[in-house]
C-alpha cells in the first residue's frame, strides 16, 4: 500500500471517529435518569456525620441525624471500631426523590431502600415514612460503612476489602446488626425452607435462589447465637484478610463450612419442628385461589384487593417476567382475566408503588385506583376494569408518595397514606374536584387506611400509641380509627408488643379484620369495633405476608377475605369464605417464640441489648446540630491504575505511560474527568478533560481532547556512501492528531425520551516523517541520526453539530434487547473543510408474543447531503459491516466474485457502497436455556440462539435504489446466530449465513457485539 493511500485511510478514519464529548444522559440509545425536582441541599454537622438534606424534609432529617449517632454508638461498640473521617449521609424525602440522585450512577430499582457506595463511603437513602423503617435502613447502611472502613475497601487503589466477600456475608451481617436475633420476617422464610427441607448449605448461599438478606441474616444469627456476638466482627476482619469466608470460618470458629452447615441445620429444625406441629399450611383452612404449582411459574402474587361483591380481585405479580404489574383475576377460579398495566415498556409510569401499597375498587366495582409515580410526581391512576384502560389520572399536590388508597362508599372521596417530608400522614381527596384535605400532621406513621362502610370513619395502622418521639423509642403499630369529620383518633386495639397492620372493615361495619405477628407469625385476626377479645382466623406455619413486613397482604369484601401467604419460596393467594372462617376461633398460643432466629430462644446477646436501648448514644432532642448551606467541592472518586511501558528493539527505545482521574462533588451533580497519555516522542502525547453538570434537569457537558493515531513502517539495509558501506535503519511514521473541543446539552422528557444537542470544533492534522539511523558496519556504533519531514497536509478543520431525539423502553437480556422499542432521529451538520449534512432514522422494536421467544425488527436509514456529501475525503458507507447486512463482510470477498472489469472495479462489492444506506433486519431470538426447558429464562447459560433475515441497499452519486426506479437492487441474507455473554466483558456472536446475492454458499462470520 502506498504512503499516500495509507495517509488517506487514516484521514478517513479520523473523520468517522465520534467527537470526544461527555454524554449528558446515555449513549446512542439508553434510558434516562431525570432530575424532576430541584433540591436545595443543606448540611447538618453532628459529632460523626455530615447529614445532607433539603428543607422539605428537615424535621425528619433531624430525627434521622439523631438515629444515625445512636447507630454509630451501637456499631462502634459492637465492632470495636471508630470510622476514619466524617461519615456522609445523604437523605431524600421519598423513594421517587431518591431515584433522581446523582450520587449513584445508573437507574435505581424500586426495591432499593438505600445504598452505601464505595467511592466516597456515602450513605444515600430515602426516608421511609415509618420511623422504624427509616431507623432500620439507616442502621443497615451504616454497617456497610463500618465494613468498608474496617476492611480498608478502596476502589481507587483496587483494594476490594468487603467487596470481595459474598453478598450474603455482607448483607446478612448488616441485617443481623440492624435487626438482631428476633425478626418474624426472616424467621418466616427460614420456617418455609425448613418445612420443605430446602435449607441451603453455607457453601450454597451464593446461589441466587437464596435471598442474601434473609438467608444471610439467619446465618449470622446462628453464628452469633452459638459463638457469641463478638464473632461477627472477628469473621469480618478474618474474611477481608483472607478474601475467603471459608478460611475465616475455620480460623475464627474452629469448624469448616460443612460442619457449620450441619450445626446450623440442626438448630433450625429443632427450633421450628414444634412450631410446625402447632400450625397449619394455608390450604388446610383456606381455599387456594392462586397457588403456584411449578418452579417455572410466577413466585410473586401479592397485594390482593377484592371487588365490592368479592367476585374478582386485583393483584400484583411478576408473571410478566420483566416487571411487577397489575392483573385482574376471577376469585372463584383464580383465572387471570387481563393484565392492566405494563410498566416494563410503558414510559409514563415510573412506579406502581407495589412494595408498600395496593390499589382500591370504587363502590360500583367498575373502576380501580392505583397509586403511581408519573414524571416524578405522585398520581392516582383510575382504570376501567372492563377494558383495562386508564380513564383518569389525578395528580396529588403537596405529597411525595401516595400509598394504599381507599374509596368511600359514596364514590366521591379517596383516602390515602401520603408521604410528606419523609413522614406518613392521612389525606382525603375529592374525586370530582381534586381538592385534598390533610387529616393528620405529625411524625407518627399512619398506614393502611380503610373507609368504614358508612364513610364516616377510617381505620388505619399507627405507632402513635407506642412511640416516644423525644427519645425516638419506636413502638409497634396498633389499629386506630379516625373520625373523618372531626379528625379525632381513638385506639381501636391490637396486640401489645406486636405488629398490627392492614385493617379491613367487615361488611356490616361492626368488626375489623387485621394482620398481626402476635406469637411471632403474621396471621389474620378479627376485632369487634365495640371492643372485646380478638379472634384468630388463620394459624399458618409460615405467615400472611407481602414482599416486606409492612406490605399489604389482605383484603375483605363481599363476605370473604383474600390474603397472600408466603409459601414454597413465593407468595400464594387464599380465600376465607365461610361464616366459621370469618368468625375465627380463640387465640392460639405457640411454643416458644417463632420469631427468634435459632439457636437463641429469646432476645439475648450484645446485639439484642444494644438494640433494646433507645437512649444509649442518642443525642438529646434539644441539642441542635450545626447547619450550613451545601457548597459543591470536587474530590477524587477514582484514580485509574497508572501505566508505564518501556521497550527496546533494533530500531531504538520507546516509552509510554498514562494516568486518569475522576472527580465529583458529594451529591454527584458535578463531574470532572482527566486523562493523559505520553510517549518518548512529545508530539504523540494525548489526553482529555471533560466536565459534566447534572445538577438540573437540563444536563450539559464539555470536553477537550487530543488523540494521536500513529502508524509506523520500517526498512533497513546496507547503503554505500563515499565513506564506505554503512548499515541504515529507516523508521517511517505517519502521525494523525485529532483535536476537539465539544459540548453536549441534553433534556430528558421522561425516563424513555430525551433530546440531545451536540456541537464543537475538530482539527485533524496529518504528517509523515522519517527518522534515519546510520551504524558502522565495522563497530556497530551509531554514527548518525536524522529526522526528516517527508510530507505534510493542510489541517482538516471541521465545525460539527447535531440534534437528536432518542426514545428507549427496551429491556436488554443477557445478549440482546428482548422487549420494548427504541428509536433515534438525528440531524447533523459539518462545516469548514468539509460541508455536508447527515440524516439518521433508526427504529427498532422487540415483541415477545409468547415466552421466551422474541421477534426483533429494525429499520435504519442514513444519508449524507450537501456539497461535500460525495467527497473522496469522506469514507463511503458500506452495508456489509458487522451489525448491518450479514454475509457481506469485506474480508469475505474473493477475487473471482469481481469478474474481469475494464476499469478494475468489482460490481459485487461496489453495490454495497454509497453515501446513503437503508436496511431492514428481522430476528427470532430465544435463550438456549429456556429452549430446552430450563427455568429463569437464561439460567446459568447467558446464550441466545437466533434466526435472522437481513436486507439493505446503498446508493450515492450517479445511482438510485431499485425502489426508486434506480439501478441499485437490495442485497439480502438469511441465517442463524448464536450469541454468548462472555462474563460481562463482551458479547460474542457467531453467524452461519447465506448471502442471497453472491455466488457463495453458506459462510461463517464472527463479531463482538450485542444483537441490534
């Protein structure tokens, strides 16, 4: 290849390269994190914490700051450690606000109650509403901060520390130290596993089948109960040193994991066998409605809500695989009638609040209201039950989240528990006018409201009768009733020292059904409104439960009760329908306390004692923390591992190295990245600097970049000179330097749709030089070294700008998108040395008509227009590149396919080239694991099989596509593909393809890319 051709090729590559610009939201596609709200953060300075909060949440944040100091005192004593440096604690007033945070990169799932990240050891969490829930999450996350600090976890220096230990080890420890040895929710999971004889071995706890929080909690409760609470910290330290929990167990406990498994299982069976003998399975005294009969079926069927006549019910389920959605079912048969929502691909709803809320029927049974988050704000979405369509959406002002709505009997009002400033209160909204009235305004939790049949009262769960706010001694919720007109609240009952939630009125309004974990297991109880001894309606070996201990799990209407029970590692739905079932029996006393995690039989040990003391380490209420405004200051997040390379060969010595740093402020709103690469030749230095601002909904970034591209060639030989023969080595170098100053501005309309505008200036320089070294043949010594410029070219100066509209609701599987849709519409303009416009339209959709098969379709058009659209300095577009039309890869062509042409052209190849291309792709995709009957979709094999068909056409100057009466006919191909995810590093695709418009048979192709 001639030097000039090589220079041209390098120039073409530079023009194609994307400008160095910091992405405001995503890449070519990608979903968005939207800053719907502007938070005016301030900082509370306590003894050990910097608490970041905004005015709306100040009362709750001040209580959280006191809780944090109390947790610090507890954990520093239990783990015998003081944290190095001050501990950042960033608080948000609600889950929707928390999911807008920039401190955590990427989307945050609805089930994430808090995060302790490893770069700045920041604890970031939403205030949960009930003080008990906030207190637990605070304690849990602070354990992680201690774990990181004790083990020296440092992401920048690649010191894994706690991050090298299994998830069950880390999360289970955080649960144990923040909850203790008594927990009805974890005990319920363990009783179910013991009943089914499915208790995992310690070495199997890494298996995804075993939820690390629950099984890890039970493991640590056993270890602490048998070997003492001081074993917890000792195992953490030993595990971090060895980077292996097995070595740590042997060293600290003196047993191997097999023996530890045997001891653990014995303790579990011994503790729960008497409980099993005194309780029953749900199906023994309740009618099964939705019971999973297969390991492949949906495990999650929760928050059932009966229609007024009891004939139908709504519930949340993950039977759609990709999201938790709302379904309508028949109560008599359990048959699902229709799916009401599709949040996986619906860009409108960001959340259906399924973790802590259910919906409600109107009194006619024709409409159903669901609390949701839309565009960052709480709404009440009202659906027509018969059609499944949304009829109306009521936006709730002055509230951050809406939970558990209840419809009045006249159909004119909806009451709900609203989260404001991180605390729950009761509200009533007029359905017609949308006017909202606040019934309570305090720091106590008000949960699970239910309108009485006559509409004058609302029953709810509250901790107001058991919590002492001055000492933050948080009690269990009891059942209360509030008069809607006067706002007067009275204690309606419940069991002392137990959780009492989810009240539902009987049809005649004389009794309340509710859930309580009295005796350590959550069951259904009945309480006369006029007073008297409650009766017990269920006596389950596991428990009546939703996803969390406070999730709704029971509904009463039409003379029946429906509830979800935890069984077989999932949630099934049952009904109580007879008069005897609804009346209940005398209270049942169980042996011991089933909520205590074995081997203990009561709340014993240092952890239990620390949790029992509300005042130890608690700052006085009157002690006000120092407050100051938040001022962004950059600090190091990550330092890339410095690289240095030195080499020598017959042509000389060469050295190169590089460094990179990433900085951000505490809230993650401002990010600065810098990198540099240097070599022993100054003109080959490169580097980049970018700044990204995400403090507002308008995101913007600016970047400065210099990237050298170097190509070298060598020749050597003996040369005759007047002084005699010498040995000469010539090093030819082609250096292309790409410099750019660019910026991007992005505006996300929703999590799916955004607009992006980019612009900047690029300068591309190109030169060729020669370095000659002359050596004596006699001595081998270097005689002379000279540098000579061989060629230089005018710099290519380009002004570039583009505007794009990007939409993406796709769900990415292990190797390809498998549901949803996406498109990108973009207009670009280049000016300066080259002037042309670009137009791009790329649309893709992924449909799953039946599981697990996906039909994927793509249509793409790209064309260049304007004076330089056909310039030879721009590379022609080529249809056969990987990811476009398969079977036409440039390297697959043979000389015989070109024939003999007078002008030396190759028609078979040339028809794939142009300044404009259009193509269409279709695939049928199926996971290999599921194809052969495996559950969990991909299972342990992240491999996908596909059948495909591709078609495309390219055209440009002097040609037109066949569909426009031109001479360029489309090329097509068919084939099969297998894609595999190589441990998350790359996606490998192997195609067996038949190009239909070539004189070739079936050929193999290999590429590294995900499916389109």
